[in-house]
C-alpha cells in the first residue's frame, strides 16, 4: 500500500520558509504580548475621535495592531496546514483567533463613534490635510455603510460572538481535513492506494474506467456516512450569515456579501443568467467528450478522464517551473525576474505529505513575501495550479510593494483575475509551441475543462449558495436530504439530459470548503472572464495593455474592484465579459471538432 511521506521526508528546497515570518516561536509569543497593549492604547482613544488628526492617529494604530494579528494568525495557520493533526499549532491558531476577537471587542467603538459625527463634518475630514491620504477611502466607505453600522454597544456585542460565528467552519475543516478517512482504491496495476483529497482527481484521470468509478464511489460513500454532520455545519454557516444580514439591515445575505466591495446584485445574477443562456455549449462539449472517450454513456466520474493518450504525460515540478516562466514573458522582464527568484526563496511548499492541508492557495502577511501551498503532482493540471497561485502571489507582491497596508488589501473579486490571467498566458504559450495534433487536442480539452470547472461549475456553486440561503431566509430548514436534492437537481440542469448524473454526486456539496466562505465562488467565473479579456488585450496590443494590467496589479484595494477593472479596460458591470468568454469556449469546441475531422 502506498503511503504519503511524512513532512520530515520532504526535501527542504520543496518546503516554504515560514521562518521568514518568525525566526523562532518566541518571537511569535513576544508579538502576541504586544497586541493587547496596543489595543488598550486604542481603547483609551474612545470619546476623542472628533478631528481628522485624531481619526488618522487611531487608524495608524489600528493598522499596526492589525498587521501584528495578521502575522500571528498566518504563521500559526500555515504551520497547522503543514500537518492538520498537529495539536500544538491547532492551539496556536485558536489562540490567535481568540486574540483577534478580544482586540475587535476593544476597538469596536471606532466605527460607531466616527459615524456619530455629522455627515458634513465627516465629508470635511476626507479632504483635511491632517488625515493620511491612505485613510480617505476608509472614511468614504464608512459613510457608504452608515446604515449598516450599529451602535457602539451593539457592535461590541457582535464582536464578542466572533469565535462562535466561526465554529461551524472550524468544525468542517477539522472533520474534512484531519478526521475524515477514505478507503484504499486499486489503481490500474492492482495496487492498493489510500484515497486522499489530493489523490482523488488523479484517480479520476485514470484511463481505467473501473478505477474512476471505484474512486468516485469511495469518495461519496464516505461523505454520505457523515451527511448529517456536514449538513449541520453548512446549515449553521447559512444561519450565521442570515443573522448578520438581518442584524445589519441588509435585504439579503447575498446583498450583504456583495455590499462590502460595492458590487451590485445584478453582477451576480447576470452571471447565472448568462451562463444559463450558454448551457447548450456545455452540452455540446460533453457530447464531444463522450465521443472522444468512446463510451455509450458519459458519467460524472468520466469528466476528468483523458480523451487522448498523452494526457498522462509527466511534467515534473522542475519542468513546470521553466515552462511557467517562459509563458509569463509577455508581462515583462521585471515580472519574470521576481517569479524566478521566488522559486529559490522559500515561497512555495510543493508536495503532499501526511496530514498536510489539501488543495492549493497563496497567502502571507503584509511585510513578508507571499507564500504558495501546493500538493504538486507531475501533470498538466499541477503546472496550471502553479501558475495560478503564482498569479495570486505576484498580485500580493506588487500591491504590497506599492501601497500602504490598508490600500494594499485587494478584494476577492479581483484576486481571481490575476491567477487566471497567468493560466491564459500559459495556455496560449503551450498552444503556440505545438503543431502536434494530439498535444493540441490535449491542450484544447484542458482549456475547455477550465471553462467547465471555472465558469460553469463555479456558477453552479454560486447558484447553489443563492438557493440554500434563500430557502432559509424564507423559513425553510436545511437537512442533508434537502441540500442533496438541491445540489443534484442543479447538476441535472448544468450537465444536461445526455449525461448520466450519478445519484452519488448529490453529496459533492460536502466536499466544497468554499461554501464556508459564502458567496465567494462566483468570483472564479467573473475573474476567469476578466482575465481572458486581459489576455486578449495583451496579445492584440502588447506593451500598452501590459502596462494597464500591471497597474491593475499594483492598485491593490486602493479603489473599488469594479472601478480598478474599468480603468484597466474591463467592464464587469455588464454581461459582456461573460458572453465574450463564452465565445472563446465556443471557438475551442470548434477547433476540437475540426481537428477530429482531419
């Protein structure tokens, strides 16, 4: 039986350098002690926030405290992600979370006190030279959100329930990553391999259909055993969201989630409506995939199966790094230099190991370099994951390098643009550098699957979130049966009548951690569309488009996401970018069909 390596068995050059945040744990403890003192200092400012200078000084202190808390939490959580079973870092993460709540309680007076001032007074502070210019947007935002901010006493009470509010998500993460155990599955060679989150897609990419089916069954049979627990954690998260939306006087949880970045509900609903209009393209691609697999019926466990022999081509991590570097050359010499340096500077944690968090992400506190967590496999998908996360990392690097702390924090809405632009450049590079019919088919199929998983599937997730929140808002209860039915019915809509939507897919919702960061996933689809628009501009215009794009990365969170994109040449307030992305998808299908005819 193949077992995952222990972390101690992973080469140091393939581990991130957490010590770049703290050289020793004692440094962590020392900064921990500083934070309450800073929070106490801020709490003494209560009742004095009546001038631009006082507000600016308070925000400066708030930023200093926030940066320290961020550093503490990121360090503890990333150490925990190295091994989710490590109780020492479970405790340290919990300690950092509790500290954040305590600080939030002590500083909850700030927003209500500022908003108690007359509107005209606040407007005059915005242009007052004694207010640091990086805080201008903060005051503008406070004015915009005034109707949703409670009294000082009520805000303090909400701050006290911070730990309770995150309990369902924490329970889910521990169950899903640390406690849930999957059975072994036989691979093509008859070897018994332990099924893990990281290996699941690898099994689904097997050429052996029986292996794919067995892995699919093993995955969802396991989740089904805990369906009531997973339904409880998800239902609790929805209930929490509704509590906050009602308490803060929002019409719905969806509108509450979008309000923070000044995004209209129509951006969300336009995405769903536009994708529904283009579902025939999805059905057409799935029928093409069925023919290429030469099967009578296409099942859910066939969606990742290779449709040409070479799709199991080995691409080592070293090869992936070089290819990614070449693909990013259109973004300029400096961009490429930073990426190259990141490979050797402890940014990346590369391989899966026992207890390590599944999936991939880019993260890191302001003031240090970004970090990337991977669970790398030697295949095409992992190479795209590398460039995807590097896009996030470079977005952080450029925004942090060019902006003060508060303005550097870019939004989730724009985050997926940077990652997906890198993927688009990699795809174009690969297509431009092959004349081999099979390799071109592999790439086109991969690109088509990106549309399937990043646009169609994430939109389905977004619609699922919208439905389950609306159900509870209307007074209905969420049970494992009702959640599974909603999810299964959506699969029928998005995948169509010509594919076998296997009943066990109804439990897939339990596998999706993003549902605990509610109304997040739609941004993958909008980001994918915006990124492909940028990629087209870069290809057509060259340097002027590159400069606009790099300025987008450097803009961080200095303006609303929609505005930053508009300045760079992409308007997400209309369905146009989604429709343009669908035209690219249609072109991919056309190219595949043409290649198969020859």
